[in-house]
């Protein structure tokens, strides 16, 4: 599963970053391929669970958590709202 060519995602994120002074303009360049895929999965399926993401990417839950930490260090905050079962992921740009 590759989402990297998703013009919609990249366009939305680039527009969001351009309008936000808290994030460097080249934040997408600093993201690894896996991190971009994770953000695209969240963007296209915000209700997906951490376990579903790890299964789709064929990595451990811990790996996804480490990637979340690295993404957050770049100023992209990923939060789960309304719990694990019925919640959804929300991406917020800026620290």
C-alpha cells in the first residue's frame, strides 16, 4: 500500500504548512517514507486504530508509536479523540 503519490494529501498538508508559521516549509522533506504513509493513512481513514495501521504496514505497534514520536518532534501533532474503539485521529500542525 503506497499513498506517497496521493496529490490530495500532499496538497492539503503543503497548504496547511504554508499557512502555519510554527512549522518549517520543508517539513515533508524531513518526514520518512513510512511517516508520510502513516499521515496519509490517518488523513484518509481517521478512524483507523494503531493496530490496523501496524498490520497494514507490516510493522509492530511499537514501531508506529516511535514514528508518531518522530512526527510530533517535527511539529505535527497526532491525537486520538474519543477513545480507542470509537475515536478518530486528528492531525494538528504546530507545537
